[in-house]
C-alpha cells in the first residue's frame, strides 16, 4: 500500500495501490500520515519525496469507499482530515514526483508540496463538480493562490484535464521532465536539499508556511462543512453510480440545493 525508502537523509514514499491507480482509502491516508509524522520527528530525515507506483500518481479518493464512508454520530469519520492536518503542517521540505495520472487529492496535495516535478505524460484533474461535491484539501484557497483566480475557477468549475506543461505554466508544478528522468532528477534535488542543516530547513519551511497557515486552516474548516453536506447527497450518488456503470452522469433533474 505504501513503500518507504530512506537514503541520504531523503525519505521516498511511494503510493502502491496500482490496481486502484493509487487511489486513497482511509488506510492509505493513515499510512502516509504516519510516515510523514515519523519523518518530521526523525533526526535522520531532512526531506521527503512522494510519488506513485505504476502509471498513476494517485487517482484521488477511492470511490468505492465514498459510497459508504464510515460514520460516527452521523458524521463521516475518515483518515483524510488527519492526513491533511499533517501535510499542511509538515515542517520539512516535501517534494512531489508526479509520475502519471493525478486526480482529486492527487492534484490538491500538490500545492502543499514545496517542489513538484511532473512527467511530461502526466495529467491532472480536480473532479469535484463532476463528482457532485466541492473542493478539498484547502484547494479553494491554494489553487487560486498558485494558479490565479480565473485559471483555478475554470479548473474547479469544469473538472477539466490539465496537461503537464499547463501545470508548469500555471504554477502547480516547478519542472516538467521525461518520465524516465523524473525520479533521478527529483532525487538529485532532494539530496541537494537534504545536505543542508535540518534546523535551517525547518525554520525556512516554517517561514514559508506562516503567511498561508490561517488561510489554509480556515479553508479546511469551510470545505469539511460542505463535504459533510454534499457527500452521499443526490448529485454525489448520481456521479458515483454513473462512474460504476461507465456512463456520463446526468445532473439535469437534481434539486439545486
């Protein structure tokens, strides 16, 4: 489910559910969160790289789990919120190597990373409207910051695909490289960073996070409230059933609210 490899003060986390295109279920959220928390406290790890096994970085939330999410006292109980808190507060350099398909959290994770390298063949998508839900992972705040408001609005309203070069042009990614060069180039950058004093890296990361911390925390609260309202509602159920039945969802006759 998650491969962890440490070398030269760099921890590489490889999402390893290739049969599900590395889609996140609550167990994968928990595994990544625990690996990041361990890296944060380790004096032997200075930088973390996250990538995917197979042809996907991550296809996003596991839709099979979304149809019947675990609940407690009427509220969805899931590994996602704790994962997001850890990612958004992670105080060491975090680098993404986007090897392929990046959908949903596969995309919205990227603005939380300090550097993003992306394979030329990769594609990104924020599929929230087509799933009958709304933005997640503070992307309602971070994507406009990174991309500009109009590019972000188009991506979020339409659920349109974003090419690797468009991701670089929009500021989502730092560098676009051939797939064969992705991990060598990513690890070279990670090792260059990891050679620096950890205390300096941590203090620098804290300074970089400080201007956006309140905005991210507030966006996470707003988005969670909307998610609780929309998940399992008619539009979301129609989207999931259409996906499972391999058809185009039809939202025309659903109530507007």
